C-alpha cells in the first residue's frame, strides 16, 4: 500500500514539477506547484507523519501558494517570453546541475546516519498520534532554531510594514 | 459462487462500507442542500412579510427539484476568451473540497452493528481531524480565486481578488480561535473533543465548551461566516458593486456547483460549531434525566399531527394528498421511537447533533434576513484589528488558566 502510494504520488510530484518548468503561463506553473506540494503531503502521510502532512497542505498549498496566485492575479501577469538565455548557462547549465546533484546525493547518502540525531525521523514511524511528539521536540531540543525562525519571520513582517507605510 | 462472494465481501468489508457511506452521505448532503435553499427563501420571506416560494408543490416543497432541473437543462455557454482549463477546474475544486470536508464530521456516538461489523456514523475518524478540516478550508480559496481569474472579465477578477483576500485574512482568526478548545481537549480528533465535554455529563449543558470558550466561539463563528462568504461578509458577490462577483461568467450547472459548495460549507461550519462548542451529540440536560429521552417523539408527533391538520385544509388537491402523507410518516416515526426503546436510545446522539446543526443553519439564514453588508475596509479592519487579537487573547487566557490549575 505504502509502495503503491509512493509510486503514484512520487511520480505525480515529479511530473508536476516538470510541468511547472514547461508551462508558459504563471498561473499554470503555480497550480503545478500546488500539485507538487499536495503529492509531498500524501508522501508524508503514507510515512505516518500526519501532522507534517496537514501542516504542509495548510502552510504551502493553503497560504503560500494562495499568495502566489493572488499576486499573479493582481499584477495580471501574461505569458512569459522565451529567450535563448546567456551562452554560459547554455553550455555549463546542464552539466553543472548534474554535478551539484551528484555531490549533494553523495553527501546525504554517506552522512545519513548523522541526520537522525534530532529523532524526528525516528519518532515519525511508529507513533500513531505524533503531534505531541513533534511539539515537545520543538519546545525542548529544537527550541533555539524554533525561536530564531520566529524572529526571522518577525523581521520579514517589519520589513513589510516599512514598505507599506505611507510617506509622511 | 455464493462462498466466494461472501469471502470477497468479508475481505473488503471496510472498503465497501466506506463506499456505501460516501454515496449515502453525498446523496443526503445534496438533498439537504436543496431543501436548505427552500428553507432559506421561506424564512427570509416570512421575515420580510412575504410568502416565499409556494407555487411548485404544496408550500413550495418541490421548488428545489424545479431549480435543480432548471440548472441541468439550461444552456451551458463558455464565454469567449476564458482560460478553459482553469475555468472548468474552479467549480470542480470548490464542490469537491466542500464535499470532502464533511467526511470528517462524526454524526453519532455509537456504531450500528451489522453482521458483527461495527459501522460508525461518519466516514473517517482521523486523529488530526480538525487539522485536516483546516487544510481543506485553506484550499477552498482556490475555487474562488481561479474562477475570478479565469473568467477573463473585470467583475469576476475584482470579486475573486476581494474574496481571496477576505478568506486568507479570516482564516487566521478561524484557526486561532479553536486553539482554546484544542488545549482543553488535548486532541485534534472531533470525537475526543466531544468526549472531553462528556466528562461532566451530570451538569448538562453547563459542561459544554461554549462557557469557558465564549470568546473563542464568537471569533470562530464570525470568522467562519466570513470564510463561507455569507451575509454580512458576502463582499465577493456584492451585487450592487460587482454584479455577481467571482461567478458572474458561470451559468447553468457550473454555477450550481458553486452554489452547492457554499451551502455544503455552511453545513460543515454548523457541524463544527455544534461539535466543538456545543457538546456535539451530548444532550443539554443532565445525563440522569432519562425522561428527556422522549423529547424526539414529543417533538415529532405533534409536528406530524400539525402537518396532517394543515394538509387536509390545503387549497390544492395535490397538497391535500401529499401533506397528510408526510405528516403520517413523521407521526409514525415518533410513535416507533416510543415503542422501541433501543432505537430511541440510539437516536439520542444524532438527534441532538442534528438539532444543533439545524439551529446554526437557522442562525445563518436569520443573519441574512437581518444584517446589512460590511464595507470592504470595515471588513478588513474588523478581521485584523478585532478578531485576530481577540483570538490571541483567548489563547493566552486559556493556557494561563490551564497552567495555573495544573
């Protein structure tokens, strides 16, 4: 069951991500991105991380992508125009991306034991209700990164206020 | 042959039962939606000293069927210059999400036992039930926003923009207002939320969440009305300014899909109010008052008799046949409940839950009949400067009291 879900929604995520790049209208790209987010949520769910799945849908598909669509509607953005791009990107682009992909996957695969230290991966597998596990982890072991992130978001809010304020 | 069939049924029992439940629930919800439009028109009409629909069928009872047929048979034009894919996707998304959200609502405490299998009233019981509901609500903005954008026309675009801004703004207050309830229940499951309110069942309605969480309830209901785009927050379809808002360019059954989605989300919001703040299927009387279990019969039998009495004096022959028939059915149901105590006990939970849902649906209609529409800047100021701080204050107060009590 889990394998079938992974095959279907993993494939869907990849297809939607490709579609995101190939579509020429921004709204269609944004909708493809929504499909990617939803497929990822299903993958989290099939791994037993229900809270993460719901949060993924609420935050990414619900909040962030709605703002993307909102901005595209507000600016009434038209179809993008194709250009040939720079010569450097044309030559090094594909090999460069492949090289970075190889490097990253090498690092992740060789160091995969080190990533389990925060126990998130370990907790998600067995527990049926993992909301309390995730939250107690957030407020004990991961408190500092959690608070730093909230300060970061606060800075972004202040920036928005400064930009939106009328000139005196 | 028979053996392999029973074996197949036993192996796939869960899937089959789920499919049957889904089909049944969709049928019931669509019927209730249809009669909700009748109910709304009737109640608003009587509030404004009019008769409301009364031509099609006795008391206009066949009006929903006539409306449905009209939606199905009307010409279904696609305006020139629309973005076809998104134009067709938007009403589908709106309807599908609205119908999905109702799958999480549990409608009764006890399962029906058939051939040793327990069948619960409700399609799924998730332990992140409320979060899943909010995830679906968060997605429902797309239906409106995409409909507005894809129509390639001024009024729908403005209506869609307004509506998505409104829904995004009120979603915050909506989500934060229930944190108090979640803190008290310690769970996201709707069943658990009701069971926590059942701990002091001897106190009757004073055990409900609405008393400690009155601020949360006010926030939740206001934000939910705004989220469902109903009066007084129906800015997206302010007909004096925007024709019909985001669904101006939709006609025939595609319009009906938006319509059904709106009424379905009204039902979902009413169920949530009943479950989270008003005890769900719990009776408002203390659990020891067993004589209140005859209340369903006490309501059904007089109502059925009144329908019969009203029916035999009705002016059309059709009404003189149909209305007494309906009245007899209602009276017989009431009598059956008295005659078979085990059915009566089973019906108690669903009776109270459905009664509370009906009450909140009436409140929706009541507001539509009485309140004027907000201005757009008032709407935004109300959401961000009043509801959101109120919801935050409620969270802080609830967690402080809970921490002090230990």
